[in-house]
C-alpha cells in the first residue's frame, strides 16, 4: 500500500481508502454486520488506514461498526459527516443555512458521531451536502471554526454535491476547509478542470468517491442486471442507463486492452493517477474485495498512454 498526504492536515493516508456506506445496512441491501466487521479488520491488516463514514449511513450504524472493529485504535484515520438537518440530498440553491446546518445542530451531530465511534475526536468531519452561497454566512464560519477549536474535529471538510465539483470554491477561499470529497471516475472527470488545480495550489486534501459509478465501472452492470427491492441502484441504474453503461464499459475495456473483469482495477488506478487525489474510497463488503482493491496500490497509476485513452470516455450523463 502506498500513502499520500491528506492536504495540509498533516495526516498520511492510504491511497486506497474504505468507503463505509455499503456496510450501513441502508439503501445498499445485503450487508451482514459480522462480515462487515471482518472486512474492516481485513482492510486495516492489509494497509488501509483511511475509513470514511457518515452519521446518515444507517442512522449511525456504519460508525458503530467501525467502533466495533477498531475501538480507539490510533492505527486508523476516520472521516465522518454531519447530515443536512432537512435531510435533502443534494442541497438546493436558495435554501437558508439554518434549515440545513444550524450551529447547534452541527455540533450536536458531531457529538453523536463521536459517541457512535467511541472516540473523543474524529480526524475529519465533513458537511454532507453543500451550497456555496453558505460560505459567506457568519453562523457557518463560526461553526467551522468551533468544530476545529474544540478538538473534536481535527480537520473540517465538505462532501460536495454529486457532479458539482466547483460548488465549493467560495468555501475553500475562506481557508477553513481542509478537505473536499468529490465524485471522480472515468465517466465523471470534471473535477480535473477547476477543482483539482485549486486543491493542488492551496494544499487541500481530495477524497475521491464513487470510483465505480455505483457499480457501473466494475463491468458487473449489464442490461439484465437486477437489484434487491429497496436498493437505490434501482433508480440510478434504470434500464436505459444499464444498457448505456454496458455499451460504454465494453469500449473502455477494449481501449485499455483488458478483459471486463479487470475494470475495477482500471477504475481505481484511474483515480490515483491524478496527483491531486489523496485517497479514493471504494465501498467494500467482503474481505475478498478488500484484497483486490488493496492490490491496486501496488500496480500504481495508469500509463500515460492508457490514461490518454480514458480521457475519451467522459460521460456527462447526469
């Protein structure tokens, strides 16, 4: 496993991190708690040090599983998130800050996350949605400062709305934000245009999420693929998108000269090929998947030739 600096936080994190939404038991159907704990421990034992969770993941269940797996161990770096008070994802422009992130609510959510995690601090605490018009609000500025000054959050971050990589620049201009979490994958390469150059210049840590486009870039989503009742992918990967995904991933594999079953490795290597990325956080629900993802770090970034071919597979489909 290779390690990178998480921006100016001073933290060194595994370039392959662990996205813990899938083990929460909410929206992703089929997780088993005992297997999830085993998976978390396997990840740590094989060099993964960065674990990303959220209070909203199973109403704190994901955080509690991380506590069960690691306790107060200093071997792991944990990032969590405060959910919007109005429970609206993504944040809608024009929504007043007090409806989403009032100060007392944010600080109370931080305390609840710490209780779930069994810790007195979290390494990174992130706002789980964002609208950049809030960056000028005095209440938000006070909240961000107090989160860090309290010692309960060593760093403060923002998880950017899906496919809105520039909807954070004003917040970054305040100097109060240490990390950003953003969708970045072969289909959505837009963070490279403006966000990544800004983050490199200002030493902001970048957490790349959704590297597989919710499964599309694993090669396992095909026109006849079905998902369990209640699984959010029934909406995101409807019949039209499933067909389009299958057509596109076959072309990606052909361009990279790999079989379809090597697409997950390609997708993760694409993410770590950009030096702005501190860590990429695929979801993992079995030890077997952990071992496959960990091996990607040893393979390293894509060659310039393959990376250039991947540039042609941008797909602004949202």
